[in-house]
C-alpha cells in the first residue's frame, strides 16, 4: 500500500485560497443574476403591473387651469381609494368660491370630464397626478330639474281646467257645456306628470350629479310653455270634440293608458341594479308583457312615451298637442340613437339586431 503524504502548509494555503475564490465567484454570479432579473422586471410590463402603486400610500394632486395651464392649487395626502368627489371637496376647502358641483376635472386638456366616482388609483400613473380644472358655472341637481319640469305642467293644466276668470270669459264659460273628453284629457295629463314625479322620487336612481342651471331654465320653458298652449285650447269654452266622437276618444284613451303602464314598468326594469352597475347586462323581457318590447328596441321607454303623446293628440285632436308630440319624438329619437350606439359597444351580442326606438324602422 502507498502511504498518503501529509499536505504541507503551502498546499493548505493554496487550497483555502482556491475555495475562497470559488465562493466569491459564486456570490458575484448570484448577485449579478439578481441584478439582471431586477433589470428585466423593471423594463418589462410584469413589474409595472404587479407593483403599480404598491408602495404609494398617498398621492399628490396638482390642479391646473384648463385654459391658462396655471397652477390653481395642490391637494396632497390623497389616499389611493379616494374618489374625485373627495378631491373636489378638498379643492373647495382650498378655494371656497368653487363649489364641488361647479368643478369639472379632466385628465388631459380637452378630454372628457371625469366622473365623481372615479378613484385616484385608477387614473394615477405616478405619485403625482395632474388634473385640469374647468369652472362649470352654477349647477343644479338632476332631481331638482325633473321635479321642476314635471310639477309645473301638473299645476298649470289644473289652473286652465278650472277656467279662472282672468283666463276665460266668465259668462261664456258658464254657458258652455264641457264635453267628456275635456275631463278625460285633464285626467290623462295629470296622470302622466304625477307618474313622472313619483318615479323621480321613488323609482329612478339618479347619480347625484349636477347639470348647468341653463338646462333647468330651458326644460321648464319647454314643458311649461307647451302646457299653457295645450291646456288653453283644450279647456277653452269653444273647444270642439274629436271628429269621430266617442269611438276615437275611447280607443285613444285605452292606448294612452297602455303606454303609460308600459313606460312605468320599463322604468322599473331600468332602475334594477343588474342594468345600472359595473357588471350590468342588457335588460331582457320578463313575464311582464310590457317588457316584451325589449326584444325589438333598445329604448322601449321612449317608444311608450311617444305612444302616450300620439294617443293624447288623437284623443284631443288639437294642433298644440300634435306639435308637442312631434318635437318630443324628434328629441327622443336622438336620445335613443345615442343610447343605442352605447349599447352596441357594451352589449354587442344582445342589441345588434334591435332598433333604437321604433321596431324595424328607427
């Protein structure tokens, strides 16, 4: 057998030096690999998606004037879950002359106004967010607009229905017999606007957003003005009943009531959470036959609304009602086409075969 020689001191030093160099190289390789991994992750989309705002606990909001691009104020220490409504409240504290309802915020100059429910985290690209400010002017809530638009016609029509002496001649009013259609017209007109008022208060889920005051003025002028014109002719002592008598009146009244019921049930369906939330789906017909119109049009509430006023026109056979129904039809057809385009983008598989308001036509 061969006897193994005992390593010398020099050999031990060389061996230890080699082991140290190997460990140092391994450590350097691991460190370099880690650095390379960090570089790849930071350059790619994975790190950006995974750690977006993960270390940002508060944001700083810079508010610039949309016209002059000058800085108005800075809102600091804004949490990621804060909404633009919260930001508007803080802007109001810094600048009391601007109420939250007057403040319009844009993510980019000339872009759309952001909704109040949008969170800061969803629009922030970094810890500093720049928003453009626009003064929207004096605002009113949509609830106020609807209540004013519908309360006026309800009261105005009743004033003309009572044939007050400062509107009609007292002697002529006392001598003239009122045709039953005059009473039916008052009932149908009041029913229509009373339903609108009740639905505004208890059915419609308004977002709480506001609209310029000029829209309230224009809406009230339109509805109140036409109500005065319509009520004056229908309740006039010299008003003549429809040409085809009771048959024309009966058919039109029944159709009016059917359209009013259909409009109400459609509004109830549209107010359901499944059709208004983020996971909304297109309304589908139910066991209620008034909802079956969803199979043919995207906006059956407008269809029923136009049907009501066409029926009222036939029932009363007056020119002012016909002009009002025509103008309302034009406006609602524009609204329906606009909503239909939105539905096509959002629910393509549901509404691509439907019409906007009139089945197979419009």
